[in-house]
């Protein structure tokens, strides 16, 4: 039986989803839901063998944009994460799940305090050097007979 030919719209959707690291099974399910088309994935075949240059170019461009532009991913923004944590904490309190509520409050505090970033302050205020901690000076008292 011959395979049904996919429209360019479906092909574009598939190429872009794969470029954004969606697994082939997730893409197949999404194509079924979105377009009503069954696409099978044979994991024994090379996915890009015989792929037209326009699809390779679209894949490369989409992958590059996806990796460079996290602004389009809502959860990459602190405000979005904090709003979600707020909703979860309120729901946990309503359900009298104080352990979960406390955990969510702690996570929100860490989020605000940059615990989830790789940024670390390596300088002091306004870019000045950090103060060097000076250990306290201990003064030794010599006994009276040892003083010379």
C-alpha cells in the first residue's frame, strides 16, 4: 500500500517540532491531533536520509532560533514561574496542605533570591572589590615573670 503524501503544512509542522527537540512519538501524536493524519515513525530508519534541502534548511534555522531565543518560552521568565508558584501555594493552603504550601513558598523565595540562576556576585557593591575578611587579633597576656 502506498503512503499518503503529506502536505507542506504538515511537513513544516513536523520539521519544526523535531527541530525543537520534540521526540518523534510526541510529534506523531501532535500531527494526529492537529491535522488528523497518522504518521508512523520507524526508529530503524535515518530520519534525514533523502530529505530535501529546503527541509534541512528549515530544520537548521528553527533549531538555531529555538536554542537562541528562550524569550518565547513562558516558563523561562521569572514572573511566569512566580505566578504559577503563587497559584499552587494558594491551592495548597485551601486544601490544608501546609507542607506543600511551605515548600512552594521556599521555592518562590529561592526564585526571587536568584537561587536558580548561575549568576554569582564576584565583586562588591558597584563593582568594587569584595572586602577581605580579617581574622580577629588575639592578644596574648604573658605572665609577670616572663616579661623582659
